[in-house]
């Protein structure tokens, strides 16, 4: 029985990056042998074990053969005769198919070190095409490593495109898709994930509402970049410089989905896109299994982002309505998230990237001045029922007016 460090730990160490998780592959062993040594089995589809002391994952060397559709359509063989090279061959990218022995020797049968040096994301073998989830995984790796100068090899891009056109991606389950998207959102360059999916045609399959923004023009006066798809990726890029919160990043990405519904005869105008986009969100969230809070924030940003842009001009009553609509008083953290997504929209335009978005500070100040308005003093006055709520809103309005008049 031999054990080897594999995958991301070896790759990241060679890149000089922090190693967060260490995974191991075990060659020449059976499940019974590992159980006898105190390992705990956790894998359902194939044997994966937790080390009795370190709790790191140890997987038996295995091969896979396509036997059906989707990412579960595989027959797995983890016989002790499976070699390390066999196991590495089934991996997605050459840079993830490098192993390290206990004495530090690198085993690199598929030239992963060369591709690391050349900053290339390249598939290991034609078996890559058997798992449709890999299209999203490679796009995510590109989003993670683009800042280091990595690119996706043209043959791998071509293979990803072939997998998309074959219909394989339609068999992906929503939870797996959302897992890849949410991890991509928090990567160093999340916009590159969606750009890569667009290149291969995969975006139209996994997120058609986003895909149809590309090619939709906007007025050059407000959007020098013109293309709506380009704009939302620029907004996502800006948002990522401010936060790593997936919900806020998702909201920045999806704030203009309604523009994809604009009739061609009225372009480049997009009147009413806010409501159209917001109305799309619940259906998308249900289909893609978005977390509830992320979905609600995304819907609110889509519906009210132009309100935030115009907040200096809004009447106090409209400001109060906006704050209540984004649930600012029950979930005060929503104000910061909403403001950042709106700022990303404003700055996610050619020539606007470094501009100051005063509206964010004003929105937070207006929410803050109302934050400590509570029901207790009005209950003490003897008010009941809806009269309490009306009195609280009257106090909030007064505070909003006072702040605006300073």
C-alpha cells in the first residue's frame, strides 16, 4: 500500500500559493485494509476515507468508465491493481494530475509541471468529455488563476464547446451548477468564469437569462461599453474588489437581467427593465437552487438599483419606501449589500471604474438615522396596532428630512 499527495495541494505548492486542503490517493489497498487501520469511510459513490488523526481525505486509486448520462453516469473501479498513473489519467487538468510521494518526489506522467510553467489549463485525456461538470470546473479554474496569466488551451476550449453542443450539460443537477457558480463568484476574477462559459456556449445552457444580455445595446451616453453583457461582467469585476460575499456578487451580476427582454424595435432604450428583471429572479432562483437570502437581495437590487442611483433626488417618502422595500430595518446588513451592488452597477462602465459613488454613503446614512426608531416609546404613549407603525414611519420621515436638509 502506497499513499501520495495529489491534486490541488501539489499544484498550489508548485505555484507558491497557500495550501488549504490536502488530499491523498492510496494505491494497492482495499477498503477493508483502511478500515482495519482506523480510517473512517465517508464516500458514497466510491470509497473515500478520513485519516484517523489528521482527518484528511484518502481515496483509493480508481478508474472510471462512462455508462450513462450526467456526472453520475460512471462505473467506478477501485481494485488494488489500479495504478497511480491510471488514477491521474482520469483527472480533469494536467496541473491537477501531479502526485507527490512521501519522500517529496513528484510523479507527473501528463506534463502538468510544464503546463504550470506555461500557465496553461489543458485537459489530461479525451476522457475529459465524459463529465459535463468539467466545463464549469475549468471555467472556475480560469477565474481563479487568470490573474496569474493562465489561459485555457484552445483544444480544451474546443472540447468544452463540443460537450456543450452535444447536450451533456442539460443533465447537470442544479445543486452542482450552483456550487460551481458560487465558488466562481468568490474567485479572484469571477467575470472570467462567465466569459469562458460564453465562449463555449455553455452560458446559454446553464444561465440563458444572463447569456441573452450579450449583444443587447444600451445608450452610449450612459454606457460607453454599449453591450449589456459586457456591462454586467464589468459590474461583477468591480463588486469583487469590494466584497467576497456571494449574495452581493450575484446581485451585481444579475441587476440588469430585464434588459434581455427588451424588444429589438425599442433598443437601445430599456424602459421598465428593473421590474422585468426582478420578476425573473424567483423563477431562476427556484430552478438553480439559490439560497433564499441571496435570491431576495438579487431581486431587490434588480428592482430598485435605479432608485439608489437617484436617491439624492427622491422625496423623503420615497426614500422611506425604498428602505422598507429592501428590509433595511429588520436586516440592516442588507443596506451595505444593496449599496455595494448598486455601486458596482454605477462603476461597472467604461470610464467610470474609479468614480466616486456618493449615493452609497447617503443611502447608508439615511438608513442609519432611522435605525434606532422602535415601537417602545409609542406603545408607552398608548398607541396600538397599525397606529404604532404609522407613528414609527412618521418619526423616520422626520429624520430623513432633517438629514437631507443638512
